[in-house]
C-alpha cells in the first residue's frame, strides 16, 4: 500500500516532500510525485497536504473469471 499524489489537485507547495522520512517525494513536471519504490506508507505526507491531494493508491479490483 503506497501513497499517490493526484496531479490535478497538487499545488506544488512542497510541504509533503519536507516531511517524508525517506525522501520518497520529489518535484516532477511542475508537481510532486511519490516514488513507490521508496514509499514506506507512513501517511505523513497525506496528513500535511493542505489540499488533500495525497491518498492511498489502491489497485483496481479484479473481477472474478466466469467459469
């Protein structure tokens, strides 16, 4: 379970990058993004985001195969 920043909501304030304990957040294309290989799912970034642009990246549910 990793966190993801919604680029449509991100205002590029950098608050999230400043609190990430593993430095998994960096600027990219004028916004910020979270490196899923570094994210430890602590949620600190989501807690400080002033526009609630950060949430858990949940995989889409897979429909069971018809038998």
